[in-house]
C-alpha cells in the first residue's frame, strides 16, 4: 500500500481518500510518500541549483551596479572639467593670454 503525507503538517495517510479528506479540511497539500523530500532538511538538487543561480545572479548584478557607478562618477568629473575649460576663468583664457605674450616676443 502506498503511503501519503502532508507537506504542511505531520499528517500521514495509508490511502488517497484519507489524504484528500485531510486536504479538503485543512487546505494543505499532500504528496505520495515516495515523492516526499527526505527528512533532515536536505536540499534537493533543483533547490541547490536555484540557490547557486541566485548567488551568481546577485554577484553579476552587484558587479554591473559597481561598474555603472564608476562610469557615472567618471562622466561627472569629465563634465566638470569640461565646464571649467569652457569657463571665462578656465584654461582657455590662460592659453589665450599665453599665446599673446608669446606673440609679443
């Protein structure tokens, strides 16, 4: 005889009818005992793969975020330097005055 068990509580049944009755009364889900996860909290192969995939995905996301922050910071500093060079007191003015003094010589 096949044994059935509840996934939410320790209920066990010898027949499918008992498991169905328990499921209807409690709303719990039952499975065949041979399909039940092993005791001791061991993870299935699929669960282990999902955990590893989650970790890899998180690491890739963190690396992408770090790269984006670096590029944004670099862009901000280049934009600030460009604004300085275009300003009246920036390097453009200094270079023009240097050219004028050189022309006098």
